[in-house]
């Protein structure tokens, strides 16, 4: 015979139990999203930070080669790397704004720097877009973080690209800057595949201090960028 409590509840789940079969720890469908970012400092946080090896390679090797190649007499005329910009645009953030949280965590994990959320500059009714709505994220790297990212990108990330045959040489903008597109963020070894919510791409722009594409191409190639047509990428000695 049914008790009074079961009659009042209609034979459903007991009072206080989680709905939809979700566990009490939040691991079900309605659970909280787990961040990819590590909690607390890493094991080598207290150790002294070494100088980026790619920057030292540029100062002692690449700079002299570029001066000889282009007949430059002043070291200030030698092209250098100014900044690297990573940009992710997510149109689906219009309907699901929380998807930007995972994108921000992924960019922070890959670059070591907190990204900036990008907002729409104007409203577009056909896309359901309102002015000021967050639709992407971007990171601008300079200094040591820029050189460290470029080193990891050339030696660890690019070899993981599927069916890779070299980077194209037609993506220079005529002012010494080079841009490329990535289809999947999974090529970065820092990204945990099991915690990815959605596969997305990104744009990476390498901004140099020169206005000539030939000098920018020579700079990136000497730094080890594996452009299409090269026999093999130049390896940086540790």
C-alpha cells in the first residue's frame, strides 16, 4: 500500500533528488562546465625564467643573415617581429553566449595570456546580431610570450596539422604582415581533446617591423617557418 508521501509526489522522484538523472556532483547534462586552465601555479613557477631561445637565435644568427641578404648597413634596418595576434570569431555565440567561455580558456591555455572578448560594432538584423554583443575573442602577444609562442607553433603545432604540405606564401598583405588560418584548435598540444566543447578555427597574424613582403618572408623563413616549396624547415639549435 502506497504511503501518503508517495501519493503526494505522484510516484516520481523523491523530494530533493536531482532531476533528469543528473548526478549530485554536477557531472550530468546540467552540470557546470569544467575549465581547461590549471588550478594553482605550475611546478616550475618559482624557477628563473630563461630567455626565449628563438629570440636569441634571431639576435645572433638571423639578423646577420638578413643584413647580408638585403645589403643593410644598420642593425635598426633589419626586419623583426613586432607582435602576433590570434583571433577567434564565433557566430554561434549569438544564440549560446556561454560557448565563448571555452574559447577564452583555450586561447589562454595556448598563449599564456588572458584573451579579450570582442563585441559587435553594429547591429545586423538578418543575423540576429545586436551592437555590443560578444561574438569572439582575441589575444595580442608581444615580447617573450610572442617568441615562446612562435617557437612552440613552429616546432610542436605545425607538425600536427593534418596532411601538411607547407604554409602558403600568398598570405602577405603587401605591408610586411603574414596571416594564416587554422581549421581546428586541436593541433595545439596544450588543448585537452576530452574537454573540447566544439571544434573551431582561428586566424593568426604575424606583424613585422618592415613594410616589404620579401623581407618579412625572409625573416619568417629564417626563423623556421615551413613555407611551401622549401626542402625542409630551418631548425633552431637549442
